[in-house]
């Protein structure tokens, strides 16, 4: 009998993170009149309903191994909700108090879920002029200031997803190799909407290690594509979890980025809704951004080839937004 990860007994829910299903989106590809294959990794089936559970576990395991995290020490992180949820889960299992520092611009489901998992949630007001549901780089800078203050006050460990190697390592050691093992065919292209860039970099490094010709594309919001070298004209967008217009992402490594794709908020929204209706896949805005970008790849240089994406978090996290009209 084939080894089945999910049928085995796990000592804790933290051990059930990862090994998510890979699904072919053939209905969506056919509907768009495209040729080629689109493979989607259902990261929303992680225990915290996002790919960020993976980095929550990896960052804390690395810190324990390096003697940087003491038993019972408080953990603090800046989060759009998903990393915080992953950390809240792993902290609950390992017995660490956890403080999640989050912008008021992120959806309320996220704060409620972290609180339910035992986290203390510190909400930070958005900058004047920012819109709820649209968290910009300026809003994020305010959250960063608050996170640094709380770390100082509590003598806490900062699970800094923008700087810690565990972010990259979670995807390099697990997500990327899982994609390769599950695909059963060559993966010609990969694209990913960047927040910290950790998922992109970790997966791209693993894919290119197997086949250096794999084309890896960074996805950014239209008007905030600073990694692609474009001017910042539209800092606000609905694609929560990334697109912060930060030009220098420590997780990104030279040689991994073969190109850049820009996706508008409307395009990401439409693709997320299409995913739900056409494929029965209930994911969030950034998953739609990845699918919209992958469709562009299949319509262009990757026609007839295989492109893989991550579907980052669950559509349930956006019930309070206008993603799902009533
Ligand atoms: C929903 C969602 N999409 C995309 C991202 C970006 O992932 P990464 O930080 O690995 O670039 C995040 C990060 O928090 C996220 O929560």
C-alpha cells in the first residue's frame, strides 16, 4: 500500500502541517481555451488554512535548535493574519505565549482566529488615508514599529518572517520538494505572489535545483511592482498577504527570478471567484493572483507546458470582504 501521510498518527497538529494535495486545474485551463497544465497546491488545507503554518513551525524549530528560543518565552510577530495563525498553532502546541501584531486593515476573521488559538492580538491603526482591507507598505511600517516595541517590552523572541532563514527553509525543504514529488511530470514554470518572497524563493530554489531551466516568475500587484523596477503608483490593493512594494526582500536570492508578472486587484478577484465556481477550490485573493499570472504564462511562452502555483489560503478568511458577494 502506498504511504499515506494523512492516515498516520501525528503527535500534534503541528506535525500535520504540510503534505498538502496537488490538484490539476484542467477545467479552468479548458474554459480559458489554454493549452498546457496548471497544477495547484492546496495550501489552504493546512491546519491554520494557509501556507504560512509551514514557516511558523520552521522558524520556531530553527530557533529552538539554535538556542534562541527558551521554553515558555513569549513569541511576537508582525502578521497579515496567516503567519500569526501558523505561529499561534505552533505556540499552543509548544507552550509559548504569542503576541500577533496586525494592521486594522486586515480582515477581522484573521484576528478572531488567532485569538481563538490563544494569541494576544495587538491591532495597529492604518496610516491616515489608507483604506480598510487594503494594507500598504506605509501601514506595514507602523505595524513593524509596534512589533519592535512589544518585543523590547516583553523580552520576547521575534519570529521575523521577513528576516529569518526559516521562512525560506520551510518552502525549500518541504513545499518545493513536495511539488516535485507530487507532479509526476516535469514542472516547466512556477509563479508566486510575493509578500516576504519566502515561498517564491524556497520553491524556486528547490525547482531549479531539480531543473535549472524551470521558469520562475514573481507576481506583484499592478501599480506596486517595485521588485520589477516599476514606479509605485497604486500602493493600495485588495490582494492581502503581499504586494507591499518593498524593493528589498531579504528572502529573495539572486538567480531565482526569471521574470515579473503584474496582476490587478480586479483580475485577482475574478480569478479567485472563477477558481471557486469552476474547480470547487475555495481560496483567497492571492491564490487568484497566482492563478491569473499562471494563465498568462500558459497563454504565452509556457503554452502547452506545465505551470505550478500555490493556493495560499482559504476563501473562508475573506467572508467579511467583498470577495464573495452575497
Ligand atoms: C494569503 C497570502 N498570500 C501570499 C503571501 C505571501 O507569501 P510570502 O510571504 O511567502 O511571499 C502571504 C504571506 O503572508 C499570505 O498570507
